[in-house]
């Protein structure tokens, strides 16, 4: 009976387009906000860097990437760094040293730099990755196989673009 009920539940989830596998979140503590899309966290008793999946925030140090990004966006390295610092400050309004967060991993758990790759959830249950994208503070950068929320992220980017393209009304 129990097996039949689980089978029926799985069929209903598949029919509804939801994953049949439960997605788990693991606890971590914030040590430092390195940039809007990279954090140092205490995870399983070790200090780790985690790169948020989805958002690619502007650079904060003056380096080759800042120059390349400036050329790609027809701006200056100073403008790129300014936007990066603004995005980092925005994230620091949500999390700071000691903040409890939860990490959800996708298919690939680490990048080529050995950083964790994940979706970061705040204490109130909201996903930080989405918040950053929704506010237009980063570009969307998706790398297969970590595409679990790609549609949601694309929608956040669309909404952010709509907000920035709205004409400002004078009051």
C-alpha cells in the first residue's frame, strides 16, 4: 500500500512538471561577502568560497576582467567597478558575517577553481541569486549542467529589464 501511494505521488509530481526528487538545502554561515556573486562561508566546518549560480556581477577590483567587461559593455573600467561595488553593497544589506544561509546544489557542485556552486537561500526563504538578478545588479550567466532555475532566472532578468526601460514619470 505504501509503495503504491509513493508511486502515485511520483506520477502526480511528474504530471505536474515538478521534480520527483526532493531538493535539499544545507546550512552554512556567511563569513564574508567577496562580491555580489561570491561569498566565503562556513560549510561543514570548513571555510569555502561559493559562487552563486546564475548572476555574474560586475568586477570590483581593477583587473583584466574589468577591462574586458568595460569593452563589452561600452563603458569604462571605473564604471564597471562602481557597479560591482554597488551590487556588493546591495548583497551586504541582506547578509553579513554570521548570517545563517542555506545552500542548494545543482548537478555540478564545484567549478574549475574548486569553489562551491550553488543557490543561496536567506533566512526568510528567498533565493539570493534571484534577488540579485531581479534588481538588475548582474548579468545572467548559465553554464550547463547547472540549469535547474534557468527559466526563473531568465524571467527575473526580463522583469529587471522592464523596470529599467520604463520611462520615469515626474511627480
